[in-house]
C-alpha cells in the first residue's frame, strides 16, 4: 500500500521534491503539497483502492504525511470489511 | 408563507428593490442606495485613517487573471463568463433566424471574450500589485469596491447574483496580516452595534464544489482561515454572513508572486463587507422606512 500511495503522490501531488526523498512521517504540506493537490491525491487513492473517503476523513490531517494517508486508507478498508 | 419570498415581496412593494424578472438580479431605489452610501461613509470613518490605497475596478476582470486565480477549482458553479457574437454576416443571419424561431439555443455559438465577471472585489488587485515589484517595508493596504457576480439564483434577497463588495486587503508578514484581520473583526462587531444590528462571529462555510470541495471546506475550517460576521435577515436560526475575514496564508503571495521587501513571500488577508446584505439587515431590523429607524442609528449613518 505504501508503494501505491507513493506512486500516486508522485504522479498527482505536484510536489517540488522527489517522493523518494520524503520519509513516511514527513509533513507533506511543508514539503509543498497544496490543498488542491491533496484533493487530487484523495481522488486518485479512491480509484486505486476502490474506496470512498467518508466526509469525516476529508480533512488536512488525513493527508498530512504518507503514514497518515496509509493509516486513513487502512481505516476505511477495515470499516468496509466490518460492515 | 415562505418567509424569504415574503421579505423580498415587501422590498418590491416598498420600491426598495426593483424586480427584473430574474431571481437575484434587482434594481435598487434611491433610498436603498442612500443606505449603502451612508454605510460606506461609516466604513471610511472607521478604516479611513489606516492609509489604504483606494482602487476601483469594473465588475469584469481579465480572463487570464481569473484562470490563474484558481476560482474554477473551487467554485465552478458560481462563475460567470462574458461571451459575445464573433461571427460574420452569414452567422448573423443564422443567429437572427435562430432567435426568431426560438427552437434552438441562440447563445450556443457565442464565443468567450477576454472578460470574466468579477467573483470578489479583490481578485483584480493581486496581479496588479504583483506587477509593481516587491512590496514596501511594512507591507501594503488596499481599499476596493466592486459589483461581484455569483451564479446562484435565489428568492432570498440576501443572495443576489450581482451585488457590491467593499474590501480592505492587507499584504505583509503573517503577524501583520493576522493582526489586521483581528482588528477588523473587533471593528466590525463595534460598527454593527452602532447601527443597532445583532451579530455573531463564526467560522465560515463556503460552498466549495463537489466532494473535493468537502475537503477544501474542512481544511478551511480546521485552519481557521475564514470567519464571518452573521446577522439575522431571513431567519434567526440561519443568520446571513454580512462580513467575512479571510486569511489566505501565503497562497496568494505564492500564486501571484507577491514578495516582501526582503524577497520572502507575502502573506495576505482581506476583510469584506457585503453591502446589499448590510442594507437588507438594516431594513429588516429597523423597518422599511428609514424615517422610522431609531434616532441613534440614523445619527450613526447620516449624523
């Protein structure tokens, strides 16, 4: 999952630095992720993982770092399996 | 009866607003304009000493600047573009035939011009200031007013498609512009009190488009980027935003290349007055005849 997220982030995140230079915990907004780009990342992740972000997770925190995105996606997949 | 329709009908009956046949597009009477002029003088009295540079733009802006602004990313449903007939004689004949028959949409071949209707009074300002080079030490302050367009037809007289927005825009360091915003939140509350209006301040809820917009609005709320001063017009439960206080962080500075004297990116903030909404709040609160308004309110506006 980490690899897919990194690939999508590199493709649509519009970051001024290479994704390989960003650690899992690094602040993506500080690295140059704009709020509009974070929306594009969100839409790309939804398509790649066939999930839908609930309104409650559509916020800055969910996309603050690669680790945060991973945790958010895992949470959505888990709640879908539980349903 | 629908309360909103009824307030609009009362405004029509009193002649304050003039029906054009399109929801949200109204004429204004001399009396209505006089209230707006009086309130703008009050704004001048409160903010005039700050030394803002005044600029007035028409309600249309350069389409290239509009595109750079990113407005279409957030509010495509509200934007208005100006289209014109650009064909030759034969096209003209076909156009007239099409209009006469009325079966086809005669506007379908109209071409986009270089003009887009201004969505907020400050939009033409940023590229204008950027052209001047680095901002002076101590930042910069501007005073703007323009008719603005938003495509949202409604029977709510407080939601018009063409309305005026008065703005102050501040550019400088983060501390400078957030202090500016805070001072206007305090001033706004005090001004409304002087003219007898009950207000509350709350975090804004802008109508960003679609699911992506849900994320934009959550980000805006989480970061306390925009506050609104609310006054009851149509309902006490859902008061109307009559002023807004926006902190853009360095997003406009980065987008337009607005730099401080030392070359660092400027932060920006703006405070906006919805002039028609404020006039409507006054008419709704104090009555449709200004002669009946409380003496202290009349004194504050015309004294």
